[in-house]
C-alpha cells in the first residue's frame, strides 16, 4: 500500500498545479478567456497572451481589472430561472 501511495501523491501534486486557462476581467466587466498566462510586457504598459484561437493578443494594463485561473471562478447561476 505504501508503495502505491507515493506515486499517487506525486501525480496529484503535479496535476493540480497546472492552470491552463485564465480569465481576464476588464474594467468594463467584460471577460476574456485565455489559453496562456498573461504576462506584462517589458515596458509594463500591456499584458500579452494567447486567446482561445491561439492568436497572440495584447491588452493595455490600465484596462485590466483582474486576472485569475479559470478553475478558480465560481459558476454563474442565471438571475432568473425558467419554470
């Protein structure tokens, strides 16, 4: 049992730390989902990332409100539920 527990523990630690998708919330509350972690460019005035289609994009740093892994965002429930 102990021989099996260690590889399982290592595998869990490796797979839980990998956040692949990120959500960027803009100051106007629009949300952009990315496939790479947004990075601040050398000048510090824009975030550079790849969007869902794999294209390289840039956003001005002043328009970004929040960046978080997509796995950490709660699922949104509809305001009005149909009967």
